[in-house]
C-alpha cells in the first residue's frame, strides 16, 4: 500500500499538495483568499432557498439582490448571524458554491481539492459548540483541515500591527453582525468585549425610527442604503428621498430622510459602543494603559468607513484612534499573512 502511495506521489506531485485557503465568513460579506494568489472572492453571505422543494437555488450577490423582493416560494437566508453560523446547511452550501466559483477553477485538471487547508476566524465570545459547528461546516464543504483563530488577533495583524510584541494593540472591529473590541499583546487577547449591535442592528434601528417618525415602512436594503449614504459623525448634512409604504394605508409613500434623522436613530447605539469600549479599558491593568495611549486604537470592519467615527471614539475614550486602510479587508489580510507564517500561526491558532 505504502509503495503504491509513494508511486502516485512520484507520478503526480499535485495529488498530495496542500492548498491554503483563508475564509472570512462575515455576517454580510464573505472574503476568500488563496495562498500566493491573493483575494479571489468578495460576495454577500446570502443564500436563496426554494421553500417548496427545500433546495438552495442561488447564493451570494444574486441572493442579496433579491432580499426583500423575493416571491413567496423563495426564502432568502443569511446563514451567518452575529458572526457565527445560524444555519449550518445553508453555510455548507454557500461555501461549496464559493469554492466552485473562486477556488477550484485555479486547480482544474489536478486533484488539489483533496488537500484544502482552511484558515478562519471566530469571535472571542464564541462557544465550543459554535466553533465545532464551524469546523464541521468547513470539512463538509470539502476542506481536509481547518484552523480557527480569534478574530481580533487576525484583524489587528491584517491592519498592519505587530501583535507579537509586548506593546499592546487595541482593535475595534465594526462589522455587520458584531462590534468586537479587544486588547492584544504577545499574540494573545488580554481583554475583549463583543456587542451584537453591528451594522445589521443599525439598519433595524433606522427602520424603526422611520416607522415611528414618518409612518413609513421600508425594506432592509433601503435602511442599509440610508445608513451608508447619510450616517456620519462629522456634521455633514445630507438628504435622500426614499420610497416605501405608508403605515396608515399601505400605499406608496415618499419621504426625504436627512442625515439628522439617521444620527438620531443611531445615537443610542453609538453611545453603547463607546460605553462598552470604556468598560473594556477599565478592565485592563494600569501598566497596559500607557502602552495603549502610545499605540492607539485601530478600527476595522466596513462600518469603520462612517465619516468621523475615529474622532467620535477618540474624543470619548481619550486614546488616539485611526481607521485601518481598507478596514473591511483587515480580517482576510490577516489570514493571508498568518497562512504564510507557520511559527506565528502556531502561537495564535487555538483549534485545528
Ligand atoms: N461605506 C460604508 N460606510 C459605513 N458602513 C458601511 C459602508 N459600507 C458598508 N457598510 C456597513 O458595514 C457593515 C459590513 O461590514 P463588514 O463587511 O466588515 O461586516 P462582516 O465582516 O460581514 O460582518 P461581521 O464581521 O460582523 O461578521 C454592514 O452593516 C454595511 O452596511
Ligand atoms: Mg467581519
């Protein structure tokens, strides 16, 4: 048997080659990178299911596009919620499709699929059961092995910080599903805090606000659009006319929504974020504070693109704050870097 295996190895050097794949299964977006090939996919983490047959029928951008507009027999699923799996089967389907679309074409004509090694992240608040489910989803989707790393470690590294020294690094990830703040030294988490009030929650707050103030009913995609276009923490004034349904009579209704409206809708949620960051700072040892002030806070996640959010946070917590360049790619960039550095990876991996 062994001799047959070694013969195959000699005949085809590709059969047993390992391919390292980084996957950031975000609540709103999935990003995939192949070692030495770069980022090969960025698509919404959405799946469409035929409710009559139970079959999944589309995924990614196509599924997000139809969100809120689908006919009765189609259910659009967001298989990741608050950065963890909420629908196991839909997650496996989505990963299989993404691999088919963005990874396998690179290796057509080889047997490389057998050697996929996955690298991914989990929130610091995730339970063992949630971590096991994520590992199982990777294996079911076609991976041979999967390594899990705590999300803030990867983000801080992807944002360009050296997380392996004794200088503390403070990272706040502002994603769609969670806001996760963490302080890292020597490649480990000193303290962290997770809030389930990410960008998706903000969209719901805007929906509720318009419902109450204008008697207007809008879809989730419109709420998200208003947040991205109008929300800012730097006194910029903007206005957008949106169409929805009247709460009174169900007929079409158009309202001019202002930045002020969106700011009011999100004020409490933004305060909660800052308050929880302050609570986190209170938990760290005094020796770490000086280092934090020196190194500052780095913001990651696409919600960090809100104008003025860096000043808003630094004014309140009294620590200099910067936004990572391409903040939405910090996680996948961190995975790309760690995949290459086996020794450092071994220090941060906690399940594999
Ligand atoms: N230009 C923008 N300004 C502000 N927010 C934005 C912008 N573009 C997208 N967003 C919001 O950022 C959030 C998505 O961020 P990101 O892609 O980092 O999340 P994710 O990685 O999918 O989720 P998570 O890490 O929480 O699981 C969404 O709520 C989206 O509406
Ligand atoms: Mg994310």
